[in-house]
C-alpha cells in the first residue's frame, strides 16, 4: 500500500468490538469528480450542517480511472483516489465535523485502457489461471483462454497487434506477454475478440469494461475491503452504501460479513419492484430509496389521467398498448443481443434447456429471487420462480421450462448462483434501459424500479407502505442514477391532471417539428419538463434515449445519419416550438411547484433516513446521467440560505428542505408513522396527504392541485390535529385542534408542524 491507513485487522475476529457511530438523521449526496474532490467538499461542510443534514454521503472514494466522473470504475482497492486528494484529503474532510458515508463497489472493477492500469487483471492475463489474482475475478476458462472484447471491425489482428518488449499493443490497449510465449498472440492466456462479443468474464450488466469480482472468496473480500474497513475502524467513515448487491454470488453472506467487520449504518442499492420488500435476513438497515421514490412519485399522479395519457401516447408512437408486451420483447432482445455469453455459461451442462432458460429469465418479474445453493428455497422465492415458469411455459416447451425452474431452485450451485446473478442484468438492461424508453405515457413513472403502467397510489396505499418501512432505510427523490430529477417529475405529474391540454399542446408541436414516432413523444415530455434547456443538453439526452430504446440505433449499432437527425430535431424543436413550450411550462408550474414542495416534505418526513441529492434542496431540472451530475451552483444556494425569504420556487423549496431536515434532527427515527385524514369524507380528501410522526411532528401536503383549483379550493374542509399545541415551522403560525385547510395551507401548499 502506498498510503498510511490503519490495518483492517483491528476490526477482525477477536478484536475489541468497536463502538458503532451514531446513525444519520439525514444525508447529503455529493458526486466527487477530479474537479470536485475532498477539498471542495470540505468547503461545503458548514453550509450542509446549516442545511440540517447529519452526514455527508460520498460517491466512491477508491482509486478509479483518473478521468472518471462517477468512480464506479475502480482500478485499485488499496488507495483512496488521488484525484480527490488521497487519504490525507479524506481525513481532512472527516475532521471538518460532518460524519462521512462512503459508497462502496464490491461487485466489479474496471478493465481500463490501457489494461495495465489494473494490476490484478494484468497479473491474471500474464500468468493465467494459476495466478494468485485469478481468484479475484469471475472468469470463464472453459476455452483455455479469457476472451477480451477489444477488436474493432473486421481486422487482421496479427497485423495490428504490435509487440513492444513484454507488452502487446492494440491501438490504446495493452496486454502482457506470457513467459516463454515469444510474444506470439496465439500463445497467451487471453484471446482478443471483437468488441461486440461477450467477454470471458462476468461483467456489470452488459458493460464489458467492468469485470465481476468474486468477493465471496474471503481473500478477495479482505483485499478489496481492507482500506474501507480501516477507514471505518479509524472513524473516518461512519456508514456505507453498497452498490449493486444483486450482482454478488451471495448478497446475504456478503452483507453479514460486512456487518461483522464494519458495524455501521449500511444501506444496499437494492431495486424493489411493486410491493417487493427487502429480504429480512440481509444484515443492513435498508435500501438506497428507489422504492420510496416511486411511491412518493405515484402519490402525486392522478390515476384519472391514465386513460387519456395512454391514448395520447398511442396516437403519437408506434408502440403497443400493453406494457407487458413491450417489457417482454425488450427483455428478449437484450438476452439475444447482450447476454449470449451469460446464457452459454448458465446452460453449458444442459444446452437442451437454453430456450427454456432464456424464457425463464425473460419472465422473472424482479431482480433476484434469492435462492441459496444447498438451502430450502423460501416461500416467496418458490412463488416467484414458479410464477415465472408458468409465464415462460407460454413461450417454450413446458416440460423444459419445468426442468429449468427446478435447476435454478435446487440444482448445482453453479447453476443456482449464475441464474440469480443473471436476473439483475436482464432486468436492468431489458426494463430500465430499454422498455422504459419505449413505453412512456407519463415519463415520471419511468424511474429505476418503477412501473409505467401503474398510475398513482391512494393515500391509504401510501400509508400502508410507510407502516412497513424500516426506521433506518434510506429515502430519496433524486440520485446520480435517476432518469429524471424530482422537479422534472413534479412537472410531469401535473400532466395527469391536464391530459387534454397536454394532448393539444403536443399535437401542435408535432405538426411543426417531427422526426421519429418512437422518440418524439418522449422528447416533448422531457423538453417541457426540463425547460429551459440548451440544445446540447437536450440533444445529448435524446441521443442516449434513442440508443437505450434500441428501436433504430443502440450503443452497439450506431447510425451517423440517424444521430444527426436526432440533433437536428432537438435544435428545431427548441427553435420553432420553444416559445410555446415555455408558455405551457409557465402555465404548468403553479401546479408543479405544489407537487415539488409536497413530495419533498413527504420524503423528508416519512419513515427512513432522507437523502438530499446534490443541488436538489432547490429546484433542479436535470435529466438522466451525465446531465444529473453537472456541477452545482452552491454559491447561489448559500445565498438563499443566508438570506431566507422571498416567494420564488427555489426559496420555498429550500425553506421546506431546511425546516424538515432540522426537525428530523430532533425526531426519533423510530417515531411511529400515524396517518391523518381530513375530517369530512368529501371530495377534498383525495387532495391531501397528512401524517404524524409520533407526538413530535405533523406533515401535510397538497395533492392534485389543478383538480383542487377546479373544484374551487378547500372550502370549509378541516383537519383535526393530534392533541396539543403545534407551530408550523414554515410560517411560525400556531395551531391547535380542528383547522381549516384553507387556513393551514394559506401561504404554502404544505405545512410542517412541531409540537410546542
């Protein structure tokens, strides 16, 4: 190791049990970059503390590709990232007084260019399966060599690979020479294959530049976690966020080992679908909050808009009316295009079951069913696999599907584990990164873990969800991976209340500017909801959306002419329709502001530990990454915090955020969640969500503001507060007993009450 870090043995078996640091009351996520490292983060500590968060939550901190803007492409687990300021800079940041949460990446490392930048991988490629580092990676040695997909086009490989001493070079790529091979390409432990082919290793989703790690091996776990565990033992790191646990061979065992060595607050980036819940035997405090995000979003979507919005979507696009068909076709497409190698490994001993296994993977409704080799499957696991098998049997031989289902439930350990590790990538690429770019009647529903055909939830459904939440799980509204920021979704949610006006607006825009019916309608939604937006940002978003949809182009099948068409469309849409889009957005924003403040208050006050993504304490109209990782104007936000007041959307959102965060700092995270309802069983009930947190706080938010305006406002409807005297921390107004909503929500569309 090149840095001074306490040895991880200090937290190992037999050591004195360290005192667990305090769990957070609220976190603030920063995306570190080479231009925004530990020093810049340290300069924000005072601002963030005043904002009201208890912990600073950092993107990955270990050494990654030097230019990386996200940090998930780790190259060296033994070093804190130099571009951020190294271990010294991290310690200085921790010394500023705001406890740190670290994002860790146990599932994969990067295959950098040049490959020599990953010393462990270099050793494997040089010395083969007998290398000490071979156990690090989930490699396929079945052909005697590891396939490395780097070749471009139809090339004469021998002519383009250049021997340079102990290194073979292919353009910017570098590969080691096996001892005694004489530099002959055919005599190495690897073979170079076209970049579209599957690699000879498990990867992160379909990203061949990210190679899967085998952290189930104790030596690999120890080596990849030594620095992180040492920083935990030192007190520099006080909590952990675990990236993509579904990619691991045994997430439960991994989290148990991690909790044993790092008994700190830990959340797992587990994507839950619909009413799926986190496995209760995972040794962590909860998820990273996508489940809460989707429930909060739906809470502000009017289900009455579903029919009209689907109708408008079908009128403008070339996609089927049934989302299930789109999802199935998307999953089958990615299985065929991207995951052939994974299916080959899964069915190597049973090639006759290949089609059945593909259909079983396509039918899985969740990211993983948590079968553990040698254990009796849980009832929920049996239900999921059997339901998927019933669906798969509609597309493949039922007997073969039944055999495949039994294998993934109780077959060889290799089969059981690989099926589980393949489910997640198929869901992520087939649904998140394909189907959600094809079926989008209301794009705010098309979020990670979201279901675009589920329009809205009732207050009762939301209350039931909150009643089942773990007290220390994370909640969020925006992340570095969300498809749209929370305020973009707040605008889009209004369309569920104004479907007629929206249909008329889109029809007008489409008559003036059009390009591709598979893309245009998504473009109009995002242009409006992210307005104002530059041509560059908008065209970059559409370019990515088109490639993710995979209907005309994809990341593997680019088309220069189509891509030029995308950028021309973006420029013409803004130039020709910009004034009309701006006018529509301005009309929408009085309702979107209500949604924005309401969802923020609900997220910050519902059960769980709320996270605020960088910059989202004020309005933020960002689209999918890298757009949502742009630099944040913290000077502007500081100025609003030091000079509060004003009626702007930004000022109101910042006030809601700071007020809620400061109240959360005094609130017991385990305080009961108590639903509150309007006193009369009238139509107004659907326009409010209200709840208490124990006897300490009450949160009230307006829903469906356009509909509320159409019915003439709150009228005489009232809310009876829990016993005692209450003060609205947003306005300073005091309340007790039965309060008219028109009075309670006179200044803001939300109220946050603290017991006096």
